[in-house]
C-alpha cells in the first residue's frame, strides 16, 4: 500500500462517510419496502424502495472496495461500524425511534468487538 | 428485555438469518476471486465481465436471498435495534471460515472480539422500549 497524501486522506474520509451513510439509508429504504405483519411477501419484490435500497447497498459496497485498496482490512472493517451511528441518527429523525442509553451502549460494545475482530485478523 | 424480544423477536431472528447469508455469500464470492485480477478482467470487456460474474454468481444469489430476508425482518421492529444485528455477520464469517478453512489460524483477539460483538447485539436486541410495530 502506498503512503497516503493529504488529498488521499480527504478522499478516504469523504468516501467513508458517504459509503456508511448510504448503507444506513439503504436499510431505511429496505425497512420501508418491508411488507411486515401479515402482508404478502411477494409485494416486497414489487416495491421500488427494495431496489432503491439495493442499489444504495451496491454503491456503498463499491466505496468499501475502494477503501480496502487504500487501507488495511483491519482498519476498514471497524470504520464500517460508523453505519450503526448513522442508523441510530436516521431512525430517530425519519422513524421517530428513541435513542436510548442502552442502544448507545450496545452500539459502542459492537464497535469495540468489530475492532477487536479486525485487529485479530490483521495480525 | 423479554418485552423487547417479544416485539422485535421475529425481526431479530430474520436479521440473524440474513447476517448468516451475508457471511456465506461473502465466502462464496471472495474465494473464487482470490487469484483473479478483477480490474484486468473487467478491462477485457464483455467476456471478462461475464467471467467475473459467473464466478461470483453463487455468492450473489446467497447475498440476494439475505437481502430479501433482511428486508422482511426490518418490518418487525425498530431499525435502530435490528440493523446493528448485521454485525453478527462477522461472527458467522469467522465460524464459517473455521469450518471450511480449518488450516487458517484464528487469533485469540478475534475470538474475544466475536464474543464482544455478541454481547453488544444482546444489549441492543433487548433495548426497545417504545412500540416496535410501526413501519
């Protein structure tokens, strides 16, 4: 891997923020596509939200592949957890879900866990 | 906690299945591409793209099934509770790689990390207080 210039770092940070935001927004659209209680499951495949969410996931995945070319796996994997922070924010703004201390604690514990998983794999 | 499991339970189970599909899908599309220069193959044009596509097809199908299961699951509970369960895919990925590639060494730090992720998912999974039936 090449040493990073300031420009590289700015690009990496922007892609990281956009990629994690997109994958969080994608899950919001998938939730909108969900037929849930008693609804016909086939309906899901007809929902434009399903495909919108899917396309966003693919774009996010491409961003992730780019990051993996610039940074080690052990760094990219935990940074992907920023997605959960976005999700907590988006689900609060768009769905009115409460941000509780317990959710924040769980999220921090998950991020610590993912960091350990990645660190162990990077060795 | 039990209350949350009642409200989000179906969603939690479906998200766990989808996290497993993501891990399996990743295994199925990463391994065939290990010794392939993807950029060079794609630059070859149609035949190259087709070649890559055929290689990743099984993984892609498993991924797509996982996405459908996840979409159904997200309807049963809070997004902020259910979406972080995706992180269990790291746990499943590790279990799968231990099964299919027993020669690969797994560091104890990774194993500790796996249990920490599971703990975090349990904390979040049991955290819903408000009504989860809205969607």
